[in-house]
DNA sequence: GTGGGCTGTCATTAG
DNA sequence: GCCTAATGACAGCCC
C-alpha cells in the first residue's frame, strides 16, 4: 500500500516535471497560457502567494494608519469649530473679530448679529456636524440654500475652516483675500470647495478612506468646479494631500463619477450632504472651448510625451470615450474650472482676445484671490515668467501660467489680442455671417496652443522672423511636445498664408487671362470689321475698274474705224504698263509672243 | 440631398 | 541640409 502511494507520488512528480517542460516550451514560444508561467510552478506559486499576503498585510496596516489620521484630523477640526465661539461677526464688515475676554466666557450665547438671522443658534456652539444634523432634520421645512447660507454662524464656520486650511491666505488678506460678508455666498462656497481641491492627485491615491462628516461617499463631487488653480507659492503646506480625508473623498468621488459635465451646488454635499435634495442649484459651466477641444480637436491631436504636461493627460483622457468625464481628475479640469462664473474660458473673448469674465450666467463672481494649480510643475526659466507679464500675453484668459509670482495674482486684465497684420481685420469681422453659429472664435491651432500652454501667440509663432522664432524657442524651456506643436503651428500658419496667396495669385491669373481673352476678342472683332471694310473697298475698286475698262474698250477703233467687239477682244496690261488689245480666242502665250514681235518690229 | 465656393491642411517641388 | 514659397490635391464646412 505504501509502495503504491510512493509510486503514485513519484509518478505525480514526474508528471509535474513533464508539464513544466511543456510549459517552458510554450513559454519560450511566447504562447499565451492564460496566466503567468510561474503559476504552473508549485514552488513559485507558493512564493507568490506569500508575497501577496505580505503586501495585503502592509496595505491593511496602511489603511489603519490613514484611519487614525482621519480621526485625528476630524478632532482638530472639531476643536477649531469650538474656537469659533470666541469670535464675533463685525456688523459692518462681516469680518471675524475676537470676542472680548468678558464675552468669551459666555461664548455659548449667540451674538447680537447672528440672533437676527440664525434661529438655529443656540446656547451651544454650532459645529458643522450639528449643522448637518439640523439640516437633515429640517428637510421638511424646505430650508433653502440661501436661507441656510444666511446662517451667519455657519458662514463663519466656513470662514474659519478656510482660514485654518489656508493660513497663507491670511497674509494676503490686505490685498486679495478678504473674507468679508460683502463677498457673495457663492464665493464662499467656492472658497470652501477650493480647499478640497487635490491638485495633481493621482487616481490610485488613497481612495479607500472614509469621510466621517459625510454619511456616505455616494454624495458625489461630480465636478471640480470649486477647484481653482493654486500657485506653487500659494500651496497649502498644512494640508497633507496624501492623508487629507477631504482630498481622498474628492479623489474617490472623481474616480467614481467621471461622467459629468455640469456643475451643481448639489454636489456640494461633500460638506452638506443633505442640502442637495432641497437645493438643486445647477451651475452650467459647460465650456464651448472645452467641448470643441474634446469633440473636434483633441481626437486628432497627435501629442507625445503625455507626461510632460498635465494637459497631456487631459488629452489622453479626452481621446477616450469618457473624455469629458475623465477630466474630473485631470489638471486640465482645474484649468477650466478657473473660469467658473463664465461658461467658458473663451466664450467671452472678443475675437482672439482674452479677459477675465467676472460673474456669469450663474451669478457667481470670481474671488478676489486666485489660486493656481500647484500640480503644474513646469520647468520654465525666469524669462518665461517675465514674458507672461510682458510680451507674450497670448496665454489666455483665466489660463494663467503656473509660474506667476504672487504679485501677478492680482486681477490683470490682459490684452490677449493676437497681433494682426497692418490693416488686417480679424477674420471673424471680415465674414461675420459665416462665423455666426457654432463656429468658435479660435482656430484649432490657437486652441492647441492654449491647451499646450504655449507661451506665444499663434500670430507671433507664424509671423515672426526665423531669427526671432529660433530665439523664442531658445528663450523658453519648452517641452518636446510644445516645440513640435509650435513648429507645426508655424508650418501650418505659413502654409495657410501661402495657400491664401497662392489662391489669390491664381485668381489674379484667372482674371488676367480673362481680361486677355476679352481683349483678344475685341481685336478679333476689330479685324473682322476691318476686313469687311477692305472687302467692300475692294469691290468698289473692282467696279470702278470694270467701268474704266468698258470706257477704254469703247474708245478703241480698228483699221476700218469700227469699234472692237468686246466678245472677240479684250484689253490686257503687261507688267511694264503697256496695254494691248488681244483677241479672246488667243492664249496668253500667243499674246506674249505677239507683243514681243510688235516690240521687235517697232525697234526695227 | 446635392453641388459649388471657401478655407485649411498635407505633400511635394523648386529656389 | 534647412527654410520658405508655391501649388496641386483633398477634406470639411457652409450656403
């Protein structure tokens, strides 16, 4: 019995060896075996399983750490809310002012300002979670967004969050940042939402975390509308992007819901998950430019080195079926979102002009401060930045380059008008009838240049001299893709002008030939008329000659004094001018011989 | 739906 | 060898 088992075991090992030989043969022939080759080897399979087990344990450990950090951060936020009670709202400016020490002791009491507007303000501090619960319970009362937002306590809490999240902004408060009550409520929404922006967040990064303040992650942030760009200098160092629960939530939401092109406050349930049911405020921020890029342009854009620019990722995303949706996590989305308030970064442009469009159909106003995408890490030299402020303002509206210095973050109403040839009118002005409708204000190359963040205008690229063009390329550290695009733009632009000139010349040639044809036709008519006149004159001379002939013939008499019969004789003139009377039955040769005889006889 | 005009783009060639 | 102009051919858009 034992021998049989041993034999079976030996046979089994032998069979395994044979199978491994076959697998090796198949593997060498690069045949698809369905699974990795190692899976057929029991020893290697065990090792793989062990490795996976270790990785799983590491992952679980990491998740636990993240959860702990989440809880810790929530606790800190809660403490921050509690500190809110130490502030009062300035009735005139709406700014947060610290409570006097005497009042701080009874901070649980509502301020005089807030009691007028906030009925929910009680003797206890109103935490965000409390507000959530109130709003949840108040669903039957049809609490509107506006009335809710007029809850000054909540607003103040939001402001506090903003100030805590972005302490750097407080330093700019004297210039750009002013969280005053004069700011629109929508702006505050955007400010809060901007804190949740996760620039450059990778899709695979920390998506498993839970946000305790939000009951469910199904409350989706279906857009990144509230994610204005942030400059590297304005990056928020206090926010750990890799551990921020908000960010993970955003990331998760974006990952789960990529297919959204509309932006709505209902999505703001990131913070207030139950408001969306009663406040379906929708912000239509569909971008014409974006649509054009996605639907018409990006599909055929041949851009390499997608890792060079965030736009590259956008284009790759756009090339897929979920082009629009995938932008949710794309830095390009942030770029587009910076134009919130207007339907498009470019739809308010005059021709090729740019300019901040403050406030839009949604009634949103642009914050006094601007964020810049700190995920955009371009390696531009300083001259690049300088150029952005000086010469090459063809950047675009709202598409501020990430290397702007803080001083440039003020509102700069750029003149983005592309240089035109002297006397040249913008194309759209030349033929407005053709451009009305769906035709966009930007050419494809202009869109491409903006998408690739080329620091030159298309006109500069096309119309510059070779030396200037090469100098431009050398002056700015452009990526290979940008260089290729710039060269293509120049080539196409040159060829476009050449084609226009060629057609113009062709038309001129056609017109010239047409004129020549008409002139020749006129000459032909003139010659025909002249010929007719000549023929007429010839006929007249012929008649005159005939008349003279008859007169001369009638005057001739023979030897007997009788006139010659015209039927028998005719007058002929020789080359020397002599006239002879010749009988009609005689030939010309006879006449010549007779004339010669007469001459001889006369000489003799 | 179809044809013509206009325009942009590409490929090619010549200077 | 590179750049540019010129030009034929083609495609897309609009009327």
